[in-house]
C-alpha cells in the first residue's frame, strides 16, 4: 500500500516533531513531559484545522490557511473545489429550471400539476388564462373545487380515454379539452387545450351535412316518384326500359344514403348517452332474421341463448342489429351462412353476427367503421350498401356504452360482436324474481 | 379563520371530515351550476326535452343536500367543533339550503322553458332574459369560487352584482306589463317570461346569501341585512385583521 505524498509528509512531520521532542527531552532530562507536550501541540494544531474545516463545510467562505502545502492545505483545496462544483451545478439547475418554467409558461396549452388528492401543485400561464386560476391564491386548492363540472369531476376520479371537453369557465361560448396524464408516483398532469375552433368547425360540418341531406331529400322524392310512375306504366320505349329501371335503383340507393347520413348526424349531435328504455331484444331480432331469411343468398340462422333485454333507445338498437345483419348478408355469397347469436357473457350480454363471407384483411379492420370506407370499392357498391352502416353501428353502440369487436379472416368469414355492459342488461330471470 | 387553518388540526380524521364535506358542497354547487346552464340552454334553443330533463334531474340536487346535511349533523354530534370549524359547518348547512333553492329555481326555469318552446318565439329570442341569465350564472359561479377560495373580496363583488340583477329584473317586469297591454294575446307567454325572470332574480339572491356565509365563515361577522356599504367595511376590516395577525 502506498500512501499519498501529502500523508507521507504529514506522518514524516509528526515523526520529526516527536523525535526532536524525544531528543530534547532526553537532553534536558524530562523525556516524558517533552513527548506529552509535543503531542498536545500536535493535537491543538489538528483540532484548529478541524475547526476551520467544520466552518468551511458550514459554508463560510473565508478560511485562513496556515499552510500552503501539505495535508491540510490540500484538504481545504479539495473542499473548496467540491463547493465550487456544487455551486456551479446549482447555478446550472437554476438556469435550467428557469428555462423550463419560461418555456412551459409560453406554451399555448395549459398545464396543471396535481397531486394524488387532486390538489393544484403548479400551473402555467396558459392554464391560468384558460381556467381563470390565480397564481397567488389557488396553489394547494383542489382542482375540482374550482372546476366543478360534474362531468369533469367524474373524469378526474377515473381519467380514462381521450380526455373530456367542457365549457370554458371564462368565455361564454368557449370550449376546453382537458386530458389528465398520470406520471411519477401519484402525480398527474392536466393538459388544457382551447378547442372552441375545432368545436365550431365540427358543428358547422355536422350542420352542413344535416342540412344538405334534408335539402336533397325533397327533390329526390319527386324524381323517385316520377321514375316509379314511368317504370310501372307500360308506355316506355323498349330502349329506355333498362335505363329507367337502373335510374330507379340508383335513386333508391341515394335515398338510403341520405337516410343513413341523417341518422348518423342525429346520433352525433344527440347527448352522449342514450336513454334507458326497456327494449325487448328477442322480439326485435326475430323479425330482422325473418326479413333476411326469405331472400336469396346465405342462410340466416338465429340462436337465442338468453332472453335478456336491454335498457336503451329502441330505434338505435334496431339500427345496430339491422345494419350488422345487413352487412353480413351482403358480404356472404349464396350457399354461405350467417349466424346471429344473442348470449349472456357473465353480467354483460353479447350480440354476435358470424358469417362465412369474404372476410376483411387484418389491416383494414380498424378502418371499416369509418364512413364511406370501402374494403373493396367495386364489390360493396354492387352489393347496394351505403357505406355508412358500420359507422352508424359504432356511434349508436357508443351511446349505449357498448363495445364493437371485429375478428375476421380473409376468405373465411367475419365475426362482429357487440358487448353491452351490465348496467344496460336486464336478465328476465332477474326481472321475474324482482317482481316476486 | 385563515385559509391555512383548514390544514392544522390535532385530529387528522377531523380535518379530513371537514375537507370532505366542503368538497361535497362544491360538487353539489357544480351540479347546480350545470342544472342552471342547461335550463337556460333549453330556453335559448327552444329545447323542451332538455327543459323537462332539467326538471327531472333536480332530485339529484335534493339527494346531495340530504347527504351533506347528514354529514354535517354527524360532524356536529361526534366532533363538537368550535370557533372557525363551527362557523364552517354552520356556513355549509346554510349554503346547501340556498344551493338547493337555486336547484329548485333551475327546475322551474326548465319547466317554463319547455312550455315556452311550444309557443311562438319573439324575434329577439328572449334576449333580455338571456342577459339576465348570464349575469345570474356569473353570480352563482363567483359565489362558489369565493366559497372554494374563502375569498371575501370575490364574495363582496357578487354581493354588489346583485343590485344590477335586481334592476334588470325590474326592467323586464315593466317591459312585460307594456307588452301585455299592447297585445293581450301574448299574456300567457309574457307571464311565463316574467316568472322565469323572477326565478333568475331569486337565484341571484341565493348566490348573494352564499357570499354572506363566506364572509361569516372567514371573518366571523354576520353581514346579513346591513347593506352593501357596511358589508364592504366589514370585509376590509376583516382583511386588515387577518393581515396584522400574519
């Protein structure tokens, strides 16, 4: 083991001190006293330096140094170096913190940091502008005491999904989108965005589609009426017979598209949650199955494994079931089969349409519920669909807190299953026992 | 009572109880605000279904009032609060009564809006009513904010705003009389409008009451029926006292 030179010199100095004390003591004849005196001197010397070291560590700047070389000088130099390093680091962090503060302050989106009790820990300038928070008084207050929308409070307790849109507390017709992101241990970041423009654009779009559909419907009714009269009356020249029939078919298709568009805009603009009327699903599925059974094409089979009823809006549920069956029948060639299953799955209930049709490629599954999305443009138009059926299903199902799952294998067939949550399902056996 | 006092208690459970019941009041306030908002929306959009829905949802407000009331009784019985805590509980008991009344008035507005939606609308689409409603809504919002922040200055602003609302109500009232004399066929509709203005004016009064409880809770001074100037003096005096103490 090699000692650093500063230690070696210190030990050498101590050795020299003791040795000279010993020699002098021996010379004057009181070696013990001389040795003790020298040791005491050394202890005092060391204690004094320790005292200054302690002061230096306490943060005193000016520490007198008695030596310019040797152990203590080096120790002090190193302490000073460490302190300088810490000072620099602190300065750096301060600068960094200030920069972060400034940049988050300049963001146009509001940010609020919340702790596990929903108390506000910090927020930026945009948040105080958007929500009317006050930097001086509102830190430490619970956010749901200041932002009291019942929807927001419910979301705050269970922040799931894409966030929530609430009316602006400061602007009469403003809208804010709030999303809460949990991070760290028990911390949450709430991001607030002004979505007034998006909301307005969305509304304009919806109003336009709704108005356009309504306006187009009346002239179309007139055209369809005359076409029908032409088709039924026998006095159409032979050459025009086929074109008139085709025009009639296309006019019908246009009517269906308009009807679906109106239905879709109605679903979008209605309240987020559908009513809770009692709907007899069994009674609803039977006529739907019968309607498709008679036609040429695949066989339609209805399997009622439960007699559960749903709490929802009758017309929308009918639209969900009808569109799914219609969709399956159209994409299943004659000779194939379409099976409709209504079954219980634990507390919830599931409606399933299993077909042996052409199937959907996996990468296209997420897109089939978009409006006017065509898996295979040529084929689906020929089959007479409007391109809106599944979009309607998705929206109507959302309003019933339901979930649509699609599984499919190309060439083998697809399964569309709608799961309704237990709050929406009434099992008859329960109903009977409740009455008894 | 200072704002910080809420956080300094020997019994942590007591603290949590007080804090919880305060939060319940504010979420009840949020519900009432939403009811009012929807009732007014029903009027301005002529949406009778929404109006009736508001009337139906009033039971939620009532249910919350009952449960907060029970919670307060429980705190009074088991914790025997004193001083600032007692004032807090008393203020809460009074506040929820006023909130519940605001809910009732919102219910009335909802029913009236549903009825007005079925008759012909004036060309102004009830502009003066919507204006009054906007002011009243701001008062309720301000009152609840003052309650949440224990902010007596904010409370004072709301108390001051009540005079403007009363004047607005007065002018709608006079206008209604003129309309009814001009064209007796509109009497039914105008009467409904007047009732609605009356309900809004009452909501303003309830919001003012809540603010008075906030001042009572923070400064320990009962400021009912003493006039705006005196309330202002009390608030300033109370604020000075708080400042000198810290």
